[in-house]
C-alpha cells in the first residue's frame, strides 16, 4: 500500500509538468490544424476545455470540449485511414478534474480503483459510461472516427467519451457512415494531407437526466493539400434526427454555423483553405 502511494505521488509530480487539458492548441498540439490555425472563438462554449488527446505518451488529435453540456464542440485530426480492428474499451479524460491527474486518457475503472477518484467527482465536467447506457434511438457517435486512423494506438485514442455525442442511430449507421467511409475516400483522391474538423451544434434536448446534451446538428469539414500551391475543401452537415447528410462548400458551412450559433462569423480553417 505504501509503495502504491509513493508511486502515485511520484507520478503526480511528473503530470504537473505538462497537462493534456491545455491553455491553447497553438502552443501544445497545433499539428492537427491546417497552417496550425484552429477554428476561431465563435464556437467556444461558456466553460471550454482544450484537450490534446493523449494516449501512450503521444497526441493523436485535438478536442474542444464543453464541460457544461458534456459533449465535444469539435475534434480536429489528420485523415489517415487504414484497415484494422475496431477498439472496444472506452476511456475518459482525467484532467478535466484538475491538472494533478494523469495527462493521458484512462479507463474509469483505473481512476476509481487506483487514484482515489469518486464517480461523482469524475462526472462533474464530463460524460461517463453510465450516461450512455440504455439509449433509445441513439448511439455513442464518434466525432473523430476510429476508421480514419492508421494503427491500433491512434484508433484506440478515439474511444474516449470526450470524442462522443448522442447521435441518431439511423444517421450514425446510415448517411453519416456513408460520408465517413465512402464520400471521404472519393473526396480525398489526390490529397497529400487532409485536415478534418468535425463538430456539433448544441441542441435543446438531453440524455442521462439532463447531464449530456444531444446536439441538434453534426457537421464535418475538410481542408486538403494537393500540393504546395493547390488546396481543396468541402463540408457536410446533418440534422441529428434525420438520416440525411447535406454536402456543402466550406464557406457555406461556416455561414450556416454562424447562423446556428448566432455569434461572430465562424472560421474553421486558415484563410488559405478555399471557401468556394
């Protein structure tokens, strides 16, 4: 018991050096954004958390998280699809509880049994497994899908509840799946590097007794570098109660999100990414 306590204290000292919940993406994990430029502040919620999603001491994508609604606002990643098995183990983000906790995603069980964390403490600013049990007509919908990643570790990293929203099950298994698996393959032909920002628009409905917001819309955008001088972009949006996906230009999606959020003009990528 004493040895375990000493190991925990030692690990805590190391975690204080650099946290996964960061002050900005630009300073910590800018590589997931085209020209290292994240979306502008127009999408930021009242209680945001900037998460550089860390697994096995490596960053795999970035997530802007809404602590109050307990859903991601968006996740940003590089599109690098490859064949591989789908992970099964779900994780959570310890540092949403504070900077002294592990800076890598962990299983709930690990936190509850080895770090003296209560389920109430863990659930204050993020969704937990219990929130997604007994869903009716909804799935645990990935923003950043595991199938868009090249190896076991990167796919495992997408199985964090900070990358999940309550998504209409027909949409998740139908038109949205078709976009992720078919349209993206077609659209990325000729691309050397494809940057993706996929996100949500908060809705008026909740699951888990009001704990977790059900988004009204789910959207995705991509900026592809064909070569040094040529880029292309595209976007989609879907209402989260219909099995339909609307294909848009990047500029059209930004205008739609600006109207839906009702704030400043939304900008998802650096200005060098084409809007038409």
